[in-house]
C-alpha cells in the first residue's frame, strides 16, 4: 500500500524561482528564502518520497477562462515548464505518476468528489517555483509528481471546507493504492498578499503567523472561514491558502511540525513548513477497494466493450489529439493533400500512422482511440458512421445494414463539408479496414 509520510507547505510566488535562477543565495536580501528551504530539502533527501502530490493553482497560463475548472487532476506521464510570457524556465520536465493519479481519480469519483482531468499541459510557477527549490533537478528530478490544480482565481471558488474535505478523501485514496509507494503532500500558495487594485501590496504578518498556527493545530477553524474573511485578513489573492487545507486534511489530525520559516521580502509572505504524519498507515480495506471500482465491476465480461478509462486516454492521447485536430479546416486540408506529411508532423508512431493509413477502425479502438475521434476521421475521408460500425463488428456494410430497422440509412456528423462529398464512396471490408485514407472526389 501507499504510505503518506507527511506534508510540506510552501509559498509559490515567482520570487522563489527568480531567486534560484538568478543565483541569489549570497545576496542578503534573498538569502532568507534559501534558508527557509534548506531544512525542507534535507527532509526530502532523508525521506526520499516516491511521489509528491503537489497542490497548486495555475495563474491563467495553461487553464484559461474558456474552461476554468475548480479541481483538475493531472493524469499524464510528464509535465513540462510553462512559458508565462518570458520564456520557460530552464528546468527539465518532471515525471507524473499516472497509476497513482488514476487510482486517486477513481477513488474520489466513487466518493462523489468529481474532478476534471488534464494531460499535455505545461505547469507554471504555481508548481515549479516551489518544486525547483524542494528537489534537485539536474539532470532530472528524483521522483514523480501528481499535480492537483485548484481554480482559485475566478469566483465562485471552492469553499475552504470543500478543500479540507477533499484532503480527507485524498488520505483514503492514497492509502488504498495497491502499490508500495511513499507519498508526501505539498500545499502551495500564499501567504498574505494582494496584487490588484488600490489595495495592491497589502500584507498582514500577524495573520500569517496566526494562520501557520491554525493550520497545524486547528484546521477546522480555517475550514469554517469564508473567502471574504480570508481576503480581509490576508488579501484577496492571499485567500489561495485554502489550498493548504487539502494537504492538512490528508494528514492525521495530530501532526508533528519539523520545521517552519517565514519571510516577507516584498509582496508576499513566504513560508515553508514540514508536518509529519503521526498515525500509522491503516491496514488494507478490501471493501473500500471494491467501492472504488464498483461502477465498472464485471464490465470485462462484456465482449467487444472498451470503456474509455484514464489509462486508455493517456495511452492513446497522441493519436486522439491528432484525429481531433481534423476539426480544424487547415489540418483537414493538410491530411487530405499529404497524409504521410500529416502523420510525420503529428509525430505519430509507425503503428499509429499505420492504423490511420489503413482506416483500421477496430484496431484504433483497441489501441485506445475514442469512437468520437473515429467519427471525425470518417467525416473527413467520406466514410459514414455505418461503415465504421460494420467494420468494428467484422461485417460488410450490407450485412450490418440488414441488422438495422432502416437498412438504407447512412449518415455521418453533419457539417458544411458533407454536401460536397458526393456519396459514400470508400468501401469497408469485413476485416475492419478501408481502401484508402484519401478523401472522395
């Protein structure tokens, strides 16, 4: 089973990453930042956790207001550094622990705590500013992360108690993971600051120290506070410290504080802390594991059925993304004019390109492609949905049509391109393929 060894709290102001990249260790103005992180670095070097579950907020870098989730869990295998306007920092991508992410997702959804999921998104200073101080990273990082992004910049945002309850559920989810892992939780953000409006530059040192006391001894008090109370005491942007409650909820009620630091150089109160868990890891709970997987229990007995799970999503991501790009007219035109160049530009593997080249509909489903990407590909190459359905069943179109109530009905997704196809001209074989990827004239 996985074991939680403790929690780390850290501000995530870009000041931290700037100090590191500019090598300000000896500068008396910046030196206290490095001093605050040295005990945390030593603790991590001693404990050597396999995974850091890192709780942060994106600063409208990878998550924009066209789709701004409350809780978004990273499910991928790697996370790069985002470009926030001045070019990305010179840091290597950090590995994700996809298996733990997928287990956490299943557990939280089973407990009716629904999430968004993301992959193929770079992460900004909310993640990498503290992470680059916590772990050595040349030439690579010593472990993996599970990133949990909390949307705290567009109101309404999650309540403080919602964050605390998420932490309580995370504790059960992590402890039920059927693998030998050590996990440390890292809560980022704050402390007091405000970066907009006439109140810009607000700080409250007294509140910062009070908050540090409460997060250790009385998180329930913090969970009961409103966003307006947090903003009054610590600035509106300082209200992001509700993310610390996710970490605190995932720890035992009684913790031992191994380290704490605080420094206010400019705009943000910068703090670090280490809290060690004081409860033993619980014994495996078969009933809880069954609860996590209850909704898909027995699905493997349905022959020819492939739920689009997070694992399949990660495995087939590149090919799904490539086929999804066909919703762009310019990408469609490139595909139709030069399929091989299209495959090369998309960096498809030889297997992936071959599946598309042969229009192997069944093979793409087996590989991890969502049917709704096949539907888009079919619309581009002039293959009806019924051709695809027949191929997946290993039948000719005519044989499949005889199983339908309206045997003569052929259709695809509607759109302005459909009228120019001139009919369904690509023949589908019983083996699951079609004659070519070229579009009909």
